[in-house]
C-alpha cells in the first residue's frame, strides 16, 4: 500500500531528471499487491476514481442507535475499566482477510461495525487490491460468526478509510464518540487483530489529538498496534469509537496513528460498489534495493532500482526527484543486462540533513506515471542518539534523558533541542561526560510531544546530525519487581508492584487483571496498600500469558499501566536420552 500511495503522491511532482530504458522487457502477469496493514499511510493528492453509476441524493448518515450493549448510554457516560471495554466493545470488532480474484490471500486486517444493519469501517489500504473478503467476529465464548460482504458504500484512498456493508443484522456495534473526547492525554483502547490474533486489546493515551503527517491529520496514540491492527477501533474510556487504527513509525517506539472518525461524517450510504470498483491496479512496478541511506558529506552511495511493466507495450522511463537538492545530487548509470535494473548514484553535498529521493516509472511516449517509491536519505557528519526513542516522566517530576553525541572527525560539537510543545515539558542541558550529555526534563502537563535533538559544529553552528524521541508526561507510574517471568508447570511465584501518583491529593489504586490467560496461569493478588500489590502467579501448563496491571484514579481513569509477561515451559530433562 505504501507503494501505491507513494505513486499517487508523486502525481504532484514537477521537474524531473530522466533515464530511458533502451529495451522493453516482456510484460509479466499482473500481480495482486499485498496490503501492508501497518505501513504509515502516505497521503495521496487524488483519491482513486469512483465508478459510475450516479448515486441518488445522499441522505445524512444515520446515527447508530443507543440500545447496543457495546456502547452504553448516550445520556449517562461513565468511564469504563479495561475489562468492561473488552467485554462490551470487542464483539463489535472483526477480523478481515482479503483475497484476490484467484482466491489467493492478500493479507489480514481489522474492522468494526457502527450500526445493527451491518455498516462497517476499516482502512482503505486493508481492502486495496481485493476481490473478496471474509469477515469474522468472535464472541465471549470463542464462537465465530462469518459475515458476507455485500459491498462498499464509500471510501477515501487519501484519508485511508472505507465504509463497508455486510449482510446484517449484526449482534453488536460501536457508537461513534464525540470529537470533544479526542484530547491529549485521554485514555484510549485499541481493539483489533494484530498479526491475525483476533479479539486483542491494548491501551494507552492520546499522545497528540491532531498529528499532521504528510498533509493528513491523525490521532496519535501510544496504544500498541501491529501489522493486522489496521482498520481496528480506537475507543475512548466510554467505549465509543473515535478513530481507525492505521499504522505507526517502524523506527520509533509507541508512535502509532488512527484515522479520526470525524472524517467519515459525510460518507455516502446510498450506493454499494464492488471491492474491485474501489481501486485501479498499477501497470508497472519500481522499487529500490534499500529504503534508507546514510551518507557522509561528499560521499557517494548506490541504490539498484528495479523497474517492471505489466500492461503496456511502450518503452519505460525511470526518473528521480529530490525533495531537497541542497543536500544531495543524483545520476543514473546504464541499464543492466536484462534491462530491468539500473543503478542510481546518490552523492551527498556539504550540508547535513535529511531528504527523500522519489524514483518513478513512466511510459516513454504517453508519459503515464506507473509507479513510484521513496528512498530516505540522511547526510550526517556525526551522530546524536537518545537513550530511548520513547521516554516517560511523571507530571511535576524531573528526569534526565542521556544523549550520545559526537562528530565523525573528532571535531568539537554542541547540541541543541527543540520541543514540539513547550507547555508539556521544560528542558535544559546538563554537563558533558565523554560523548554523553543529559537532557534534563520536567513534566509540566499531562500529554505527549516529540523532542528533536541536533548535533552542531562548535565552530560554525552547522547541523551535523539530527534525531528525535517521543516524550510522554504521565500522572502516575508503576514499578515492577519483575515484569518477565520464565516458569515451569507447577511453579508458583510472587511479584510485588508499587505505584506512584504524581498529582497531589488525587487518590489512586493498583488494579490487577490476570483472567485472560487461556489456562496457562492462574493469578491471585492482594492489595498491601492502595499503591502496593502482591501478585501470586501459578504456572498451570506450557504457553504464554500476560498479567495486566493498571494504576487508576478514584474516577476509574487509567493513570498508567504495565504488563507481567509469563512464559511457561517444561525444562529439558537432565537425564541423557537412552
């Protein structure tokens, strides 16, 4: 999906440098691209063309009734614990597997129902390229229900959402939450099928309620999602869906995104289209042998570009476009022996920084853009690395993040930081110790923001390298005596967990949930005090289980959470085999 979206984004590009393929390779059968459910959605400037027929005037979307057991009352909203969210909302969330016209599986994802008639929501990239789909819900007893897909009401490739219709009625559905609940620091839950594991819940906070990524606005959250979570529900503490879990930065930690449900407010529901009407497959494919390159100033590195065509007899042309020509320059080498590969030379200038090179595949005569792919390039004369790419501090607390920084040539350097939101955190530098320097951080308000760190030449102030990490300011913290256990069947162990509340005069207590263990372990616990719990874990059979521990305020709002991962294995016998 990343490649398709990159292709569409490239439609806006102007001045290009070209290299024409001297011979056209034999057309190959059109492959069906596999959806990439966790790729960060790169917005495209123009959505896929919507086929005729002309729909009737669009009625206003019907608001979901308030009688569903999955969502609660509209007039009396009560914050729910994670167990309640799971029990009431998960039956409305489904696993979806999509298939091409030949019946081959293209991938899996998630989705959820928003009314009793079978109206459903998922990400557009989940259904892209599909001809058929299998939609499955699982109830509290583990029983599966399969739903037939009747069609697609509406979709937006640019905003990455799709509204589906199954043959209803459905048993449970989610109510759409009020946009006013989408605020930084608010508790949220991600429900879906990560890695194909249906009926999975994770929780976190809204790290940023309106994160801009390539011109699109997302809800940023630290709730855990994985490949397969795409299309799942991001729900608020009242059990209302506020977003569609969509992706995350693979090179960061807990930096995940959801498409706001507000984008679907004007979705049309009067005409159903087939899955195959929602997309147009590309006639060619282009991709580099690497997505990321780091160069020293003046250094040249090569990327081998593969270019293929499927449904055209025209010769092909490959081109590149550099987003920031002050950082790098490029040039083409000659085509390889089979005329499907060509080398792109990328040369760094004297200025450090990051940019993107887009490689694009065109037909030579009609100048039709067939495909495009990015190469992310960093020019650096040094290194600046944070201790962690996700850091958590307490509200009103002070902590330090170690930054390792140095120049490659040993020259004197200095560091600089930039805060995305200086109302959440106050920062200052400590003293150097070798190549390490602490960044002193003080939490001012609950929420999250990005912190950029820069390495500069002490002599010229030139930026030699840059990096970033995500900072979360939390109202409470949990400390585990141990959070990873390796046990044998029959073992019994005890783990002590202590909590700390950073908000003065706010009562807090620890809660433990170990019920969902599939018979691997049994869990009991006692509260030594509001802020200390002693958890007893008994290993029953081989497998993996997780004990969920949360710190709650008096209103049932989650202040922080953590897990105890338990691995139960039968130890190998010490006796040699006979």
